[in-house]
């Protein structure tokens, strides 16, 4: 749990230690909430920094005052109108799940009520109310009330609570007019029912709640999937390490206790506890965390290794060069958090409009009420006109303009094999002008296969398989699988040299398989591929080439993208391999040997040039870049961390879903803008009529519901789009 803790400052002029506090804030779901919190905390004496992260609902506070305490911070948060607790990832996950369940229950109640109340409203909507028996009509109104009032009281709680918080903070948000209209509409409907009137509009209240709860629920579910990437990545850290003492004995210490200069032992199969330099031993490391490549890297004394990578073959002794907080893994986590924080300031178009729209609605309703009183109307008549204004101008269509398109687009993409994870991912995907691809597992399949074994005799193929069966090295597995039709031969004195290869004796002659240095092959041969050398006795060494294959539709996808977007390839692999695999693909730029920080720097450079980049990657090393990009996609078979960091996950082994997602997002943006245009046109016509008293609350409810139906129908055009 992140409680306030001091960070000592040494040096002249340090008046007080800097204190830090991380909080979980409930109810922070828009840019307006962030501004209120940051502005409110900034008013406290001594607070030097208050930074909100919308996707994780996390607030980071720093202050230098000797008198200000964490209790004062929590009290201020309550005064602003937000409940806050010290940050705890487990507590955050539990709170988000609870909130999602509450929204789902509220949505179910509102949907049930809307469906049933609508049945009683059909006769009124169809114009048959005048022909209906008064007692029957009165009964229908009471049945509607018995269904709607409990449903509104329960399902409206998320909006009512948000409105109360906004009012406590002396501000307005979209939930304030929604809450006011729902409560007044329900209250006046109940009043009309009691007095036997005809103007009853319970259906408008519950229908509005149902549609808005759908958007709110999807938002919380998407955010929950996106907020734990850095936390999951930190699980790759080793917890303890074996520190080697001066007398050669071992002691088990926590990774956080390791200091630069310490000597640690890393067993075969163990995870590297810290960044360091190999002092003793030869092995292969699974460095996919850093390079993203499926092939392990050979390490010898003097090789730099990084925390979180896995030692595959032989024990190593490593000299620690960086503390836990300064390791490459910790840097990747910080990059992800920084990229996510930068994205947290993204403001939905509807939220920006609502800052002006919400207070305008209240002013118009209040002005209508007072205006009619001034012209001699009764209180009841003036109030009915004011409610009509509130209902007919209630931002239902405006509030649904984005979420209803997101729901339809997300459903369509799901059928096309693409999962939308980010609430605003579709909007950002529609803005892109450049696409950056990772290589291994994205452009290529990530499955190593035999490329060539020219000149190998049947005996050499059998010997290669016999040696490969004795090793767990990825290249050996490819050889064993590729030569599985050969009968394994009996080998003697079998030895595996970590980082070099394998050797054995067959019919009195030594057989070796491994790298050029070990076998005696030609250094630099096959620079554009990976592979192994094999030699029996004094025979000439033979080359076994292994490669990663390009995805079937990669060329077609890149040809399509080339018409409208600049494309880039970033890979952690060797330059010759990357150049060979990208030779027949239409990339504008190709860069090899890219580490996570290099990819981040590359994306930052494009961002400074004004580019809006889609990043497509699958490796652990791609996770920070996926977070830093304007928008990101990852294949379903990608590392869990990359899937969590990405805004979209696509199924299948091909890249076609990337194009489908871009096309859908572009069309969805057009529909969102059309919905906004309709919402403004609707209000431009409806508001003057309501103010003038030509609109009853019943007609206002019908008009408001119709506006929602039109917005929804427009969004459904996504499903009618002709596939190209």
C-alpha cells in the first residue's frame, strides 16, 4: 500500500523533505474530474505536484510542507467531492470489479424497466390515449410508476452520485442535467399520476438511464483491461538473489537489497535479478524482454545482461551494475507509466462540449420557468414548460453520440476478430497517418523453420537430428523436427558446450554441431539468416539455415497501407536479417537492433514531427512502445504484457484485421461527427419550441427518445457497410 513517505533532499536550501502519496480515487471518470482534483490539491500549502492518471484512477501528490500530512490530503479530497484511499493495486482491481458489477446490475434493472414501461406507453405514443377508458389509462400510469420509480432510484445512482460530487465541488458536468431531468420527470410523472393527468413520461426516464449505463459500463470494463500492464510487467522481476560473499559462500537477499558491485550467482533456468556483466560462465539468455526475438542470445564473460531475462543453459556469475530501481526492467515500467500518463489527458469530444452544454441547459430551463411566471402562467404550467426544456434538451443524443457508435463498432470488430480494449481507441485509430510494425511475431510468424540444408548427406542429417535431440536450444528443436524422418544414430561421449554447441562420437569420429567458432565454419556465412554448422571428423562443415517466415498477407496489407500511410519496421534483430526479410515488403523506413528505449525514442521523434502513429507489436519489448504510440494493436498470441498495453487485440495469424480495424475506425469517426451534428440540429429546432410552450413533457419525452433512436440507427450503419 502506497502511504506517504519522505524523500530526503540533501544540499543547501532544502527547507523540508519532499513527501509523496499515491491515492486511488473513486468517481474520477472524465477530464473535468482530473482538473478539479489537481486544482483543489494545488491549493494546499506546500503541494508542489498533483498529477492524475485517468486510466488507473491514480493521483500522485508531492509536497514539502512540514505541517501538511496525508490525512490533510485525504480530507481535501473529500472536500472536493471525491473519496480517496492510499493506492494499492489489489484494492484497485477489487474496487473496479465491484464498480463494474454495480453498473451491470443497474443496467439490467433499467433495461427491464424500460422494456416493461414501454409496453404501457405504446397506446399513448400511437395516439390512442383519447380512445382509452380513463380507468384503464390511469391503471397503466400506476403500473408504469410502480416499475419506473424503484428502477430510477436504483439504476440512477451512478449519475446521481456523480452529480452530487460535481455540485459539492461547485461545478457542473453532464450527469447534473441528466439527474435533474430524470428526477423532475419522474416526480412530475408521479404527480400527474396521482392527480389523474395525461402527461406521464416514465418511459423517458428509464430509457435514458439504460442507454447511458451501457456506455458507462463499457468504459469501466475497457479501462480495467488497460490499467494493469506495468503491474504485470513488474511480476517478471526476480524476488530474491544469491549473493556471493567474499569467502565464496552464498546468501539469499531480496533483489531490492542488491547494490552495484555485488556478485550474484544465476543458476540455469533462473531469472536475472539485476542488470549486470557476466564475470564467469558461458550460456544463452532468453532476452525477448529486451530484443523481442525468439532466438536466445549467447553470453560470455563481459556480456551485459538485464534484469528479467532468463538464463537457459549453464550457471553464471554476474557483477551487478545497476540497482533494482535503475534496471532496464524498471525503466520499461516507467516508460509505460509515462506513456499512459500522457494519454490520460485525452478528452472526449462529448466531454468538451458538455462543459458549455450542461450549464446552458440549466440556464434555459430556469429562464423558461421564470419567463412563464413573469407572463402570468401558473407555477404548475411554468414548471411543466421548464421540465419540457430539460427533457427535450437533455444530452441523451449528445451523450450517446460516442458510446453507441463504440458499441456497434466494437461488436463489428469482434466479429472480424478484433477486440477493442480502449474506450477512445477507435477515435485515435481514425486519426493515424503512419504505421509502425515490429518484425518478429508481427510481420513474421515467429515460428522458426528450416530454410536450407544444402549438401547434407543422409548420414549427416541423421547425426544432426541425433545431436539436436539432446538439446533444448530453439535451433536444435527446429533441426530435430525438420529431420524427424531420419533414424537417430547412437552417439558416444555426448557433450553440450553452453553458448557453443554439441559434440559426440560416431564410429570413432567426432561430430560437432553449433556455431562457426565451435564447428570450424565460415564466420559471417548466412548473415541474413540464423542457423547451425555441422561437421563429422575432418569433413567440410555444412550449413543448416533456419529462418522465420513472413506472414501470408503481409505484402498485401503493406501495399494497401502504402496508399494512405507511411509505414515503418522496427526490430531488435540483426541488420542483415531484417534487411533480407523486409526486401520484398513496401516499408518507407526499416530499422534494426532496436531496444525498447530506441523504439520509444523513434516514436517520440515521429510525434514531434506531428505524426500520429499506430504501433503494431507483440513482444514484451514492444509494451512501452505500444503505450507511447498514439494508438496500438497486438496479435492474440502476443505476450500478456503487450496485450494489456495495446488498445486493440486481433485474432488469427495474419495482418488483415489491422486494415479492417482502421477502416472501421475511420467510418465510426464519420458516424460520431454525424451524430454530433444531428444532436445540435435537434436542439436548435426543439429548444425554441419547448421554451415557447409548444412542447408538452410527453412530446418532449417522445422527441428525446426519438433523438436517441435516430443516433442509434445511424450508428447501425456500421453493420450495413459494404465489405471491400
